């Protein structure tokens, strides 16, 4: 069909959301929007400016002063500076959930994300897409996998890039982040009631993408 659909993909860290979302978007000719990159970019900028992350007001004010842009090649820009690699650092990963738990940060981010999704066919991934950002998305997917499998995937990804990587540390970081993301007061990580849960622990990337595409075709 030619119907313009919105596809929301949520789930815990390193479940394969962005990898699969990119494949699905490419296949359908939809725009892919990585909302995690937006929270990561804010976090990177806050760390660069040495803003105390416990001072919510200062963080929110900083967000209002910066521009965050993502191009069609998934390159991320902070005030026109390319920060695509920088936002994946351990420091950003370890601080992003605290910043993403600030209510006013979330309301600004959600508003920006809703503008990006308006009147377009999109595949958007994050933690609250099906529950808050696009609650009327036609297709909602909740991707999960065991913590060990997710840590192993991130570890292998790091090693492939030639980065120093410690499996135990990755596992602990993932657990910590999932806990903070699931327990925060404002739009926590949670499966939407009408989302389809896919456990990808023993699935390949291609299998997950095909499963999602099958739902799109029968919608
Ligand atoms: O790719 P990875 O699982 O490492 O995380 P991400 O998607 O880049 O998201 C980084 C962090 O941003 C998450 O751990 C959340 O704290 C936050 N986030 C969020 O709160 N809401 C979203 N829609 C997307 C990300
Ligand atoms: O976006 P999210 O944090 O949920 O995960 P990701 O960055 O897309 O995936 C994390 C890693 O797992 C990537 O290196 C993927 O290639 C890999 N992956 C996998 O091995 N098998 C899957 N079924 C899905 C992802």
C-alpha cells in the first residue's frame, strides 16, 4: 500500500533498534529518526560546558541555546559541528540517562521529535516513541534481548571499530541505564500496550528486519 505509516521502535539499550530501524526505513523509503542521538548530543554539550547535570534548570536552559541536527546520512551536528562519533563516548553513555530523566528536557525533545515526524512516513526509535512521541503510530515494536546478548553485541561492535572494550563494564553500564530509563518518573522505558514485542536474543539483524516488514505489509 502507499499509505504513510509511522513505525515506532522502542526497547532497552543495544537491543538492535537503530540497526533494524535503518534497514526497515531504507527498504520502505521512509525517514529514519534516531531520538537517542538527540539526548546524547545534549549530554555531550552539557559535559563540554561543564554544566552540573544535577542542576536541571541549567541543563534545560542550555538545551534551548543549542541546535541539534541529524542529516540523511545519520551524521549528527551540534551547532553545525559534526559530533557523530563524540556522542558515543563512555562519558556520554554514562550520563545520558540522568539528563534524559529531566522532565523539561523531555518535553522539549518530544516536541522537536513530533515536528520531525509530522506529515512524513517515519521510522523512529527510542524509549518513549510508541508511548509518548507518536502514540498513534500504526506499527509499534518493542525490541528486547537478554542483557548478556546485548552486552556481547555492543562489545563486538566496539572491537570491530578498534575501540578498547570491556565486556563486564558494558554489561554494567547497560544494566544501570536500563534501570534509570525504566524507573524515571517521566515517560519511562515501557512497552506500549499495543506494541508487538520481539525477543531478538537469538535472531539475526535480517530476521528482525523481515519480521517488522511483514507487519508493515499486513497492516
Ligand atoms: O543506542 P543506545 O541503546 O546505546 O541508546 P540511545 O538510543 O542512543 O539512547 C541513549 C539514552 O537516551 C537512553 O539510555 C535514554 O536515557 C535516552 N533516551 C530517552 O530517554 N528517550 C528516547 N526516546 C531515546 C533515548
Ligand atoms: O539501537 P540499539 O541500542 O537498540 O542497538 P543497535 O546499536 O542497533 O545494535 C547493537 C549492536 O547489536 C549492533 O552492533 C548490531 O549490529 C548488533 N545486532 C545484532 O548483532 N543482532 C541483532 N539481531 C540486532 C543487532
